[in-house]
C-alpha cells in the first residue's frame, strides 16, 4: 500500500493529528508502526466502544499499523470503577475483549495487554517515576481530567498517579502512535513533552472524535481550556446514562425508541447526534444508506455519501422522522451480530456479570 493511502486511512480515524508531518515521516520510515489505546473496564459496552472503536481499528490495521489494546485495570481501580474492586474490574476486562471479538476485530493484528501485567515490572514503575519527576504538580493536576472527571471531583492522592502511569504506558508498550479519544489529549501531550527529555521519543497523537449522546450538545463542564474540545468531551455518550446511550446489547425496539427520542431538529446539522452516528458509523460500514418513506413523501431515497445526506437534510428534503427511522434500522443491522454473540456461552456469562454491576462514572 502506498504512503498516501495509508495516510488517508489514518486521517479517517484522527480528528486531530499532532502532527501530520510526524505521522507522514513515521509511515515512511516504519513499515508497521505500533499504536495503542487504553480502556478502563466498567459498564456495558456502548456504540463508541463496541462499534466505532472496531471501525477505527479496521482502518488502522489496513494501514499496516500494529495495535495494542490496553485493558487499564489498575487505572480503573484508581478511578474507582466497579466499586474499586480489582477482581470485578478484571472480569469486566474479559468482557471488553469479548466485545471486540464480537465486533469482528481482526485479533491477529491486535495485541491485548493488561495493565496489571505491566505493573509487575520494576522497569515500568521506573518509567512512572521518571515521568513524575519531569512533571510539575500543577501540570499533573491539569491532566487529571483524562479520568473523565472535573477538578472538583478529584480528591484522592492515588489519582495523581493516573496521568503518570498513562504516559509511562506509551513508552513501556513501545507505542509510536497514541490513538485514543480527544478526551485523552492532555496525557498524550505530556508524553510528547517528557519523552525526548528522558531520551525516549515523541509519540504521534491521533485523537479520534467523541460520539455525542442522544441528547445532543451539552454545556462545557471544564475538561479543557479549548471550548470546542470541552464541549465535545462534555457531550460524549456516557455508559452511565442509559436513556441517552446506545448499547451493543440494545434490541431493535430499544434502538428505535432511543433514536426516536434523540435531539434532531429539522434542517440542523451542527450538534445533531443522529447525523453524527450516520457520519461516523453508518457510512463507514455501508456503501449506501436507504431512507424508506411513503410515495406521498417522495418515496424511498438511496443516499451514496454522508456529504449528500447532510446537504439533503439541511435543505429540508429529508424529514427528521425519516432520518431517525432509517438510522435506527441501519444501526440495528450493524449492532445485531455483536448482540447475538452474547446470547450464549462464556460471552453471555460475562455480559450477565457486567450487567449486574452498577455502572459508575
């Protein structure tokens, strides 16, 4: 595959790339760069995790990138997920791996790594301390919003370890690319600063978009000084809010009901979650998008691209109800194989376990 095609595949994933020139140089000099993303086990998988993550992984693997998925069980322990019970967190991690398998992730191109295995290494903790010694206390506190918490919610000393560990993860895993959500950019920027100081390297940050919840845009909550980024993080779909979240286990009726209640004003594109799901999921999985409607309202409409869909919606040629019905149908078809995978065997046991645990932020 030529360089430009590889770049385009990565750019499909990265809403923000720091920097594109460094990414180009990396792809020119390394046939199989290593990228990573980390996940705290907690709660049932929603579409950003179970569907969107798999779509992004597919593009990156096609570009020749070797991917490491970090099950951040110790990070989840620090962040008090699943009641701060490390054993429950580990079972939640097993469920996460099962979700990726169900979503069709080519696991031959992916290495699953557990944070608890990293923490057994003195070399790993040496990296954590080195990062900490090269980070001011104020900078560490600013980074704590990567935990999905505002500064007012941060009370435990253990939480100060989190950004130090996340930066050390990058270098211990040998990651050339940090391919996490835009909400994790502060840890990535810290790693880019301390890496060269410590004789390591400056990882490329490829940050993907954060899918918003069904209620649409929310007021910024103080996660970042950049208002655009703060709004996106504040508005992202949360597993702890079932009414505004689409899970990979939702049945067809639940998907239709949730999409029907979604924020979707007529002719409005900005901040419209239904259109966003079409852009980042439906058109990444389907060649065309069929909108079924009665002949008196124009009949069925086959849309070939997201750009075409957006234009038709902005000009009022597609009604919100028709868009919602078509999106619900498309998402149900995409989610169905994952949902079915958890109907029996070990997958069902893991699903039932996680479903029985209270989901916390």
